[in-house]
C-alpha cells in the first residue's frame, strides 16, 4: 500500500484510498489505523474524483533554515534545534485547489517547494531511533508566504501571520509510504519554468531527527505534517501563475494563485 | 445561559453544560450550535465532575504587545495590526490540570494571565461592527512560556516552540457569555501572592478589533481561542507553584506546575 490519497467523488462523498496504476481502491476506517478496502465499489477511476489534501493535520509544523545550501546563502549558522512556526489546519488545501490571495493584501506572495513528513501515530518524546515508526509517509508541500508581512513590524517577525492564511499550505498529491528521501530532489516549477532543484540529502535535520526533536516540543498527532523547510530558489508568484512541486517517487503537486 | 463548562463526570463520560448556583445542567448537541438540556440527568453537583477546558480550539491565536502599559515598559511602539503566534490544540488544558515541565528543559517557565476570546461561529473577513456576533464568550487563559527558548537562536525568535508545549495553554474555568470587558481587570496570583492586576480597558486592540483583524488573516472556527495578550507583572513559576488567573465576572483559573 504505497500511495494514499483523499478525494471528493463526483457523487459528492469524501473518501480515501490507495492509488495504483491510475485506479483507486477506496478504503473504509481510519487511514492511520484500521483501514480496510470498501466492499461496494472496489475500484474508482481518476476522472471520477478530485484529489484533496491526503491528510487533515491538526497543525503544520513548518521549518525555517533546514538546508545547508540556503543557510550558507543567507549567512545564517545551522541551528542546533529545528526552528519552526505553526500553520493552522485551515491553511491546508490539496492538489489543484487554488491558492487564494488574501483580501486587502496586494504584496508579494512566495512559493517554497518542500518535502512534507506525515505523522502516522501519536508521538511524544520519541528518540531518533524510534522516530521512523511514527512516520506514516511523505508528501510534497508548497509552503506559501505573504512575504511583505513578515517584517512589517520591527519588533516581531510575523511568521504565523505571513504563512498562516487559508490555502497557504498546499499538500499532495499522495502520501507515499515507501520513499527514499536520501536519493530524492525537490523540483519547483513556476508556470513550467524550473526554479528550485535541490537534494534532500542537504537537509540539516533528517526526517527522523525532526520527528524526534519536535516530539519533545509537542505531541504530534496522526495526520500532522512537518514541512521540512526549503532551499535556494524561492521566488514570488504572480496572480494566475501555477506552482508545481515535484518530488520523484511522490508526484507533482500543482496549485494556481487566484486573486479572489 | 451565562457560564458554559466542559467536564469529565465521575462515571467517566465527558459532557458540557451550564453552571448556575453550583449546579450543572448538562446539555446535548453542540455548544456552539443547537445545544439542548439533556433529559436523563437534569442537574449535576460540582463534586461529581472535574472541569476540562471549556472549549477545544483548533488553534490558539496568542497576541504579543497588546497593552499600552506593557508596550511602554518594553519601549516598543504599539503595533498597527495584532502581532500573534499560533499555539497547537495539544497545548490546551483545563482548570486544575497540571502544567507539565517539558522533559529536558530545566529553565525558567513564565505565567501570563490573560483574557481569552472564545469564537462561536466560523468567521472570515468580518468587519469590526460584525465581530461581536462571532464571539461566543470570554474565559481566562494562562499563556505559559518556556522563556529561555525564545531567544536561544540568534536568527529566529522561537515563539511557537517556547509557548507551544503540551499543557502551556490553561483555559477556564468557564466561558462567560455576558461579560463587560471594559470594566474588568485581570488578576494573577502566584502561590496566593498577587503579581498582575491590570485593566482590560488598557488593551490596544479591543476584542472586536482582534476578531475582525485576525479573521482577515485566517478563518476562525467555533471554539477557537484568541489570547488577548498580557500586561505588566509577568514572572516565573517554580516547580510545585500554583498560578491563579482571576477575572471578575468569569472566575478563577488555577493550575500548578509539575516537574514530571
């Protein structure tokens, strides 16, 4: 069971299941618990469904400064503990859903293509050795930012505000259970033009280290997402432009910025 | 229906209802929707229950620098928009539950007594005039902070980490629906000694302004909490010490710091 998805069927119901050879086996139960194939409709076509975010996190923990290449470019020392902010559940959208420009914000909006860790089991204070057991799988995330708000106030960096808007956490297309992050790259394309292409092996904190260290800061729940941070090549998105985040072995996440 | 509570009954079930004259009328349904008094057990005694957090927020939006007195003391200009961080759902506990010192953190832990706004209806992009309709009521919050983590990294203020630990958002004892914040004060006592006593009229952004402005940053959901920020008198809590946050018209929220 490699690629898990959530979807809205053309008949209106929301479901989840496994995607294989362009066919979907719908499951019943809990994706992170006892999921069993549904009896009624064993297999659906991709054209019967639209993909939703593959999970519904209670929080998205988004890392800053987690790649050596970007850290060097910014002239910032590598951190000794993951540096993060929290994005709220309502910020999450799935593949093909539009990123919406916030009302009353006319400034620059940036994309950040990243690897997303999807938590499978409630975890608190787990060691690095144990951490892989708590990872359900991996996805792509576009960690969108209203960059001009970040330093609007000289006394307080507004990370949660700049990154917390509805639709600013694009996740998908699938959660891939078997994925070798050490040999994968994150490629981000803006209207088809490659803007980011960086190796995940350049991460400062590995996925297991992130899960372990962050689980000492807060309990992580099934479906929670850790956005592993981005590397060089971040840029801004014009209204109407499409951002694709592609990680080989996971898939392509595509979202368009809408001014509405 | 003034004072709403959530509780765990001695028989193990979790319920909610209205507290009046030390008696509890249990309700069925949705506190923020169609709640009706239960038929079976119309009234419970306080000694049959233990209070839980009166709501279960999908996020706690916690303000920084929202009181003129503290802003002057810190020498920071009053902000032009609420400055906030996001605390995760797992940080929330109710009255009488212990604040737990994080494992592997031996540093200072600070209390901050604050007014909490509890959202009653999903809201997005509402005006200041409309905002009161979306406020269900008010509670007390102790916005706890592992202060030594805040500036541990010179490049990134770790607000979400320092304030996001499990048990670091103490909320209660009730949600008070009829409450005149303009004439109320927040009093914080540490082991019975008064440490904070400040008027809510000194707020930079009023509750309606906070709800309106933050609803332009993200959709607020029923049960979500805005912590209105604190004023002067913040201090640290020793292991075993008890913090009481008292707001006349709402009640007393009491929590003890446990090293475990």
